C-alpha cells in the first residue's frame, strides 16, 4: 500500500483532512507521507485521526497509517481479528 496523502508546507488543513476522510470511506485504511513537519508527524497524525474519527495504526519513518472501519458491515474490506 502506497501513501496517497502528502503533508506538505501547509500542514494539516481542512482540505487534507477531507482527502483523508474520503480515502478512509473508500478503503478503510490510508497511508500519509510527511514531506514537511517530520518532527511533528506523530502529533499531526493524532490530530488527523481525531478529526476523521479514525485510529493511528502506525507511524514508521515519515509515513503514518490510519484506519477507520466502514459503518456498513457488508462494505468492510478489512477483517479485524477477534
């Protein structure tokens, strides 16, 4: 899975949050690459997760992975272990 959202000079904007939310709605999981703000990637990932109603799965290197389960069970693509 490749990063589909890039955090650049603007940081966490409403447009970036909308983009993440759209990808989460379509795929349940999204990777975010931090081209800027590399020292703040963990706190910014948590802010994005809060604003999109998702969870931070991992922050490895300069890439953050977020997950949000689809509200409709028949449209879920990722099966979580019990």
